[in-house]
C-alpha cells in the first residue's frame, strides 16, 4: 500500500474516538500522574503555525508519558474574553458571544484534524458563565485579602467615540483607530492587583525552580526579566523635621557621589516631600498622564522640583529632592540616589538641573571617574523590583463582569456575595467601538445593594482577560460533572491535589508575564487557604517556553504576505508531516524560521518509512511457511529454519541491536528533556541504519535470512514505537501492521535484545 496520510489519519482518529483514548484517568489509585498544561488559545478565528509548534511539543510529551504507563491530563480552556474577540465581532457585525463560539468550534476542528491528544471533554471557554464565576470568585477572594484595591490611573479616551481605548487602538501618535480623531488622557478609577507583596518570594523561589532541572533557561530568564530585580544598597536620609526617606542605588561603592534624590510619583510617601502647592499641582498633572504623553527618555521625561533638600549621607551637603517617573521603569515605586558619576541617566538629569558634576558617565557608558570614594556609614545591602501592581479592569463590554455594586445609600462600594455568583454578562451585546454597551444596559446596571437592599448600580468595567488567565490552568483538573459545585467544594476535591502542580507547562516565550502572575496568585491562594496543599506556592513544577515561528527572517503577518496556513499544509501533506516538521526544524528554545524544506524532508521520511515497512512485511509474508503463518501476528521470532546454513550476518544483527538500544536510550533522554528536534533526528538516524543493515546483508547474500528479516522487522517496530509520540497516526498504523494490538496505547520501548535467546 502506498503512503496515504489522509486515509491513515482518518482511520486512526476514528479509532481514538471510539476507544476514548485520551480521556483523563480517574484519580482513584496511586499511579503516577502528570498534568501537562498547553497554552490557552485566544478565540481569534484560526489556528496559526505557532499554535502547531506549541501543541506538537506538548502533545509529543503527553503521548510519550502515556506510552511509559503514566496517567496524563492534557487539556486546555479557550481564552475567550478580551479586546481581540471584541474587535473581531465588531468587524463582522455580530455579538462577541456568537463570534467566540464560532471561533472555538472552528479551531477545535483544526486541532482535531492535527490529531492532538487533548481530553476534549474538559475543554471550556472562559466566557462561559460557569467558568467566569472563577474570575469573579478570585476577584472577591483577593479583594478580601487586600490584594485587589481601587486606585486611579490614566486611560486613553476618545471624545468622538465616547469610549476608552486600549494602547493598540491609539494610532499615529495619538489618534483613535476608529474615527481617527485625537485621543486624550483622562484620570479614572481602576481596580488593581497588588503583586508587590509576593515579589520577594517569587524571586527567592527561582533558584529552587532552576535546581529542579525542568524549567528551561528561556522560562527562567522570562521570570527574572518580568521581576526586574536590581541589587544594590540603601541608606536612610533624615530630613530637617525628622522625616526619613530610604534611598536606593545600584552603585554600592559610590553613595558619597550622590548629587540629588529622585522619588517615584507612586512612592507611598511622595506627597510628604512634594508638599508645596506648585509641586502638588505638577504631581497631579503627572499622575493624570504626563508620562504616557511624553518622551520616555531621560532628556525629556518629566521632573518635578519639590523645593526640598536632604543631607548627603557622606558630607551633609544638601541634595535636591525631585519627583520623576523615570524611577518606576528602572527601580519600581521607590526613591533613589542620583549619581551622575556612575549613571548615564543621572548624568543627563544633572545636566538638566545645571548641577556641577566633575565626574560623569559618557554616552557610551564609560566612567570618567577613576576611583571610588570612601564608604559611607549606615549603608546596607538592598534590592528593588521593577515589577509592580497593575490595573486589572478595562472599560470594555466583552469581559468578566466585576462583582461590585455601588450603593446609592450609605453602603458605598459593596462586593457581591459569593452565593450570588456569577454576575451574568448579557450575551446579546453588540459593541460598535463607540461607547460602552454594558454601561448603556439599564437591565444590567440597575440592581439592589446586597447589604441594605436599596437601589444600587453595578460596576460596568470588566476584568481584563489577563486576570482570567490567572486561573485558567486550574479548571481542567476538575471533572466536568463536578464543575457546577460551589467553588469551595471544588477546591476540596481530591482531583486538584492529585493533578496539581502541573508537571510541565508548554507555552510560547511571550507567556512570561502570564506565568509570573499565575505564580503570584498561587502563593496568595496558598496563604488564603484554597491552594494550601501547594506548599511552595508554585503552580508549575516545570516549564518550557518555545520561541516563535517566523518566515524569511520576519514575523508572520497578513500584511507581509508570509503567513503559513496549517490547513493548507495538512491538506497537502497530512497532519503527521506538519507536526513532525515543526518539531524537526529547530530546538524549542530557538526561533523557527519556517521553510518548506522541513516539510518536504519530513514528508519524504514518513513516506520512506511507510514504503520500506510495507515492502518488508510483504516479503516476510511471502517467505513465511504456511504452517508458521501466525508467526508474525503473534510477534514470535523465527526458529532456526536455516540453522544448517552458515550464518554470515550475525555480527550485523548484533550491531543493529546496539543501534536500536542506543536510539532508545538517546530518544528517551531527549523526550524527557522535551528536546523533540533531537528525538526526531534520532529516529531518522535509526531508520537510515536499518536500511544500511539490509544493504550490508544483501551484499553477502541474495536475500535476507529468516533471522535477518526478524531482526529487521523488530527494528522497524522500534522505529514505530519511537515515532508514536512524534507522528502518531502513521506510527500506530505501522505498529498494528507489525502484528500488535491496535486497541491500546503503543508502548514506549525499553532496551532489550532483538535477537532470539
């Protein structure tokens, strides 16, 4: 039979469905378990080649672990809320709920055609009311713990459209994407997530994660980058009225060279130092959006002179106290010493202040100062983090309703009681890009106060989809039949304790922020109680971040005309080829520069494996004695039918056995490390050696002996087993053709003898 990938893939996928091959096993025994978490795709309309790369890595690992006899949970939920879905619905003139439902259905079909081994019974949409009650519960839980709070922040506002805009909707330096009129910044209340309380622990546990050996360096680096740790020293500066300001610097040996003090406008004590009417007015302007509408370079970034000074910790000379957002992007919401002799940014600021500084740092970063000054007493080691609290509310209609009401009476801001969750989002919303449709729905806005029963208004901001992502890794651990339970009962289920933490998350390298904040919230829920069983507060025992797929050295985009359509590739070459090509082309940690050569190489390889195997099976069947017809089907090796003939190829069979065992050992190691590209190459190399074995045998004889053919078929069986996680359809079809059971998982091979005892 010729290699027909579409017929093979159709047969195998039907067989998998019939036997429910990828159902999550129940947690009623002590078998080893692994929850392998793939990324949660946005309901954007289509699967792209980046999805194929990501899910091919995760699926190969999941199949590998199943083949080794482990129970595996491999499932995801669609990230269905947020601006991309809302804009997609606006473009098509339909409700977001209808749009995301169609996207999810279409994307599910694409993923199923690729043969991924997801447990589809556990898939969900974050926009389902049963699921977004998780977001609402989490909001209330963190609010009660003081980790969610109401603050103020600047947002982009279009007067023409009467709506707030996301950053990506502000075009050409300040124009609305929809009407192209100017956009201005306004100050408005925002809900914030307080992550600062857990930054030190997220930092401290990075060494523990690294020591496990299953967090790859890309993932670890992403966590360090998001954290933004800066090591240095701090010193207390005492003001004339007894006020103390702790100032930080990364230049531990140059504290005596400080020439000014900079305070972040988000510093908790900034108003103590900016206490003059002029400074307060400038500070209010800055908080209203001065940073967002100004250059972010030190030459132009806002500076507020408070008119105050603090004594230098070295000689008591007065240091001007300034307020500037330049601090936030470098050190977080803190106060720092300005040291022009050691820091280029500080040197630029000193120049703007007309401060005389004898030693400065040049544009290329070289220090003109030759010696460090004497040490300053009272200096102590310290660190700062650039990561800080961030807004979680958006002025958009397609998102999780925030479970807050504003009482018209004396109750003020009132959380919705947990037993009243979920607060339902109207599904018949039709956003146009103008205004906030949710705020215009009186049937949603008008409600009663849960506390006093009087009239009240619902919060019309919705939660950002990033907040939804904080919990999207948990619900797949819950059996679908249990998902309608109260959440406190769900957190008490044994299933969560058995499957969590996730043994491995496989996602793109742009997922660092998501994973960082998921780690923060897991620690919070550990301390609050629901996830107390995760004692280290880590949701993921291991993490692999893969790089993106590009083409011709550039990011793929419709505008550039360099997009690769997975559907077209599958239609032409089959799913196994497409999956194998994404694994073969590059290490996960390297950018995959797409070319058709990888597809052609993998398609040619699979075709050769199929054709060669069919040829050998046909030859074996033709040569078999009728009385021994069940030999192949039973997997029993041949007897010494040619025992009287001198065996001139035994050494070749011994070498073939060594090649097989070496391939098994190497491929097992590569699969454990998720180095799928090396695993594919190992299988290809083994197949080449099997062909070489046949060639060398035929050079000594006009045909293969029974022993030679048995060894060759056994080696091809190893190829099928090693290939099963990587190109599962054709591998399982071959495994069955070699006389094995097609109703069970193809087992992973162990090192063993291919030769008869």
